[in-house]
C-alpha cells in the first residue's frame, strides 16, 4: 500500500528556519525532508525512552 503524505505547518523562529535551510543545502535535500527526518528521529528516541 502506498504511503499517504499530509501537509503539516508550524511556526518557528527565523534562526531555526535559516538553520534548516542551511542543513538542507548541505545534504542536497529539501527542508521538508530535513524536518521529517528530525521529527522521526526525535519520536524514535522518545518512544524508546518510554519503553524503559
């Protein structure tokens, strides 16, 4: 079954936006990709912590 993607928006600081843009350029990826990966990694860490 194909993944369904949804749009999510949020407010952030100019500094964080600039950092995301810089990192996305370093990785030659979109800002959306960098944000998605950061959120996935954060949730995986938190879920593992909750299991302890």
